[in-house]
């Protein structure tokens, strides 16, 4: 995926569970990775993960979509979870936010 300019990381490495409650996020490692790899965009694929990062970096509590803060050089987006278990956000709204992010990246 790096050939396409895409990388993946995990805020809570080594944890396998179907929800975000009580996770210990490694935001220091995330900041280090962003400064090392220097991506244009960092997208959180859950509101909970985005909110945890916002708290760690002293940013306002985010909602879905583009944010006004960065992590290192990366613009931040908070995307709705793509999990079928996340039914709090209608599919049409999830799709619109993911498409907005793709358009931002020129996709």
C-alpha cells in the first residue's frame, strides 16, 4: 500500500476486541510515526479513537469529518467506523464522509 501513498497504524497495538472502550492508546508512537513518514492526512476510523487522540494532543473534542488540528504534519480526519456494529451513523452519512475524504485526497 505504500506505493499508493497509504499506510496503516494502530493506536492500541496488541489489542484485539470489538469495541474501543478502555483501550490504552499509544499517541506518542503515533506522533513519532507521523513525523517520520510525513503523511498528508491521518484518518481515524472511529470517533472514539479520534477523540482519544484529540485529548492527548490538546485539541477540541472532534466530530466526524476534517479537523482543525494536526498530528505532526498530517491533517486529521475523523471517519465513522465502517463496522456494521456501528449503526448510530446511517450508511448514507458514513459513505458521504468517506467520499469527502477521498475527494480531499484527489480520489
